[in-house]
């Protein structure tokens, strides 16, 4: 068993609240994990620390042997719950941006996935519905040949048809050498989708 | 870094183009009214144009500072900033790209301003300008500056360098104030006010350091030995600028939640 991610006494506080307290966790290479818990249990905080967006208050987080930073971002693909894709861009430019910024981005795969997700490159991000935006986020995240995928609540607020498509895309993008962590507070829904 | 700059520029080129088109239309309108319709003397017309260009330069500068500040704070305060901060780029590269994009934008504003100035004055008032420059009043004012051309050019050049470094340091001071507020003081209330106070403190500190160094060098009478006042300020501003840049990039990389 090879450890891809290791958290040691990871703690994160905001003002007087502790979002994470002494989290100890080991994630192995080549496995799919579900990070389950109610709202406010620290799932998103953990993901954001792993993605380099938040800095831990104390403790450490090691991914593939290095602390979170420029190096770890090269092989970590994080899909946040928020609408983080620039609204002024067209989908084509979002793909251009990912291709420019990430060496592991597979543009051909992204283009094929766009078709499956019923999205077109000439669509503007600002004109997309919530479900379409979620599908686009998934397309660009999974089109990276990353070692670690962090998918934060990928099914949250998504219609049934989009859910199905998103889950199919996650499954079809899995590789033996990659690790996926999917978070959800809707345990039963994630289980149901996964069992399909 | 160039790739980050590319997307900053793509994002704002339309807005810049619209803004500069509006400036062009306003400039044409002012010229039409002043040079075409006014019955006043050439000197009065040129004075009016001078006021217009003075105002235009002020507007350019204020908008430039607001825009460069927004480039950084927008990414820090909006979720769309994740697009940038998730990429495998260090804080140094992200900040560097924003500063260089800002400088390119400033350079564009300056070039447009100088072209409009040249076209307006040389195009419409070349004759009265020549007369003015040959006039006794003008020559006597110029003669007050006890400098030959050989001395004047380096003087102007070092002035320009000092202005340039001061503007860059002003931007870096704003970035540093935002970075300190978003990292070390992230959990303190009244964020906006705090940023402003930190900015003013940094400006005050910069002024104190500059005046201390200049006074020390002045006492040592070094300025008389070929070291010009403006060169010292420029070097000092570069050192302060580098310190502010390193501080902001370090905070962005190691201490800041985005």
C-alpha cells in the first residue's frame, strides 16, 4: 500500500471556531474514497487545505511526499462546490486556460466530455444553468490526468439527469494510478448513484 | 507568468478599448469646442486644453490605481480567484503577473495620453506654440534653470525613473496592505478600514525611511560628489519595492486563505 496523502494532527480554525481539530488521515494511491459527514463537519475545509487554498492553523498535510504548494498543485485536481469558473469566459477559453496552466490537462478528453455533457465550446459561462456549470466544472477537473482528485459535493443541488451524467463521467475517468475523494453530506444519494 | 498575464489582458482588453474610445470622443469634442468654436485667443484656448489634459491625466492615474488594486483584491475576495490560486503558480508569479499587467496597462494609458496631447497641441497650435517658445517670457523662465542640455537630460531621466519606481512602489504598498489584512489580520473585524490604515502606515514608513536616508546622505555631503537626490530615492524605492513584493508573495503562499 502506497500512501498518497497523509494528514497529521491537521487543525484549522476560523475566528473562534475550529473547522478541523487534529485530523489524522492516510489516503492510499489508486482508491476511491467517500468523505461523508453532515454540513459543517470540515469536509470542504480539508479539501481546501489539500488544494492549497486554505493554510492549516497547525499540523501538516503531505501529498505525494511534498507539503501542499506549487508542486502538489501539479497533480491535485480540486473541484470546489462554488461557481469558480470566470463568468466572462466562453467554454473554449476555459479549456484554453486549463490547457495553458496544467501540463496534465487532456484537451481531447475535455472536448469529448463536453459533448457527452451536452455543452458546447461557444457557450458563455455566465449563460450556463447551475447543472451545466456543475457539468463543466466536472469536465475540466476530470480532463486532468491528476494523481489526486478532490470532488467537493459534486452532486449538491444538481438535477437527476445531471447527477447521472456526472457520476458516469467520474467512473469513466478513473485510472488505476489515481485516487479520488468524493465528499457528500447526502450519504444515501451518493451511495445510490455509486451503486448504479 | 506570461500565461497568467495573457488571461488578465484578455479579460480587460474590451473594457480598456471602450474606455479609451470614450476618452477619444471626449478629446475630439473638447478640441472641436475649444479650437473650433471658441473665439478666445490662442493662449486662452491652449490654457483650456492644458486644464483638460491635466484632468485627463488625473483621471487616468486614479482609474489605473483602482484597476490594478482590483486585479488583486478581486481574485482574493471572489471565488473566481480559485481559477488562479489553484494553478501550480507561486505567489511570486501570481503577484508578478498582476504587477506587469498593470504596468503594461499604465504604459498604454501613458502612450495614448501622449499621442492625444501631441495631436491636440502640435496639430492645432504648432504656430502659437513656436511663438510662445520663442517669446521673451519663456526664454527667461528657461534661463532660470542653470543647466546645459547635457545636464538637463540626465536630470529629466532620473526624474522619470523616480516617478516610475514610486508608482510601482505605490502599487506594491497597496498589495502588501491587502496581503497583511487577508493573512496576519484575517480574523480582525473592519477589514476595509484596516487595509486603509495598514496602507497609510506603510506609506508613512516608506516616507520616514526615505527622508532618513536622504538626510544622512545629505549630511555626508555625498550629493555634491555625483550622487543625485533622485538616484538615491529611486534605488531606495526599488529596495522597498522588492521588500514589499517578497512580503506579499510570502503571505500569499504561506499564510493566506483565499
